[in-house]
């Protein structure tokens, strides 16, 4: 059974991509596995936005944004 989630989580791991695979996404950009707050081990691949790529860290608290990015990936931003 599917259940709604809060959209809050932490960066489990990440990489900064410097290669332009999709011309709609400017480089560099962050690809991350975000562990959702509702369950340990519940992770989603996403882009981290609204911050400098070199400011992202493992364990960083993030929140989901309502719309996916240009490539269709979910987007998360640093938690307020």
C-alpha cells in the first residue's frame, strides 16, 4: 500500500556532475541519494538544487520541491 511521505530527508551520498549529458541542465549539478525521513533505508535518486554544489554534504537535511527538474528527476533543496 502506498503512503504519502513528508518530503524531508537527508543526503545519503552524492556526486557532482561536470559533464553536460542534458543541455537543459547546466553544469555542475548534484546527483544524490536522499534518504527519506519516514524510514531508514528508504532512498530516492534526486538532484540537489538551490545551493552551491560544493556546499552539499552527506547528512545534509533537505526538502523535496514540488516540481521535477528539466530532466524529470525529483529535486530537493537544503532544509530551512
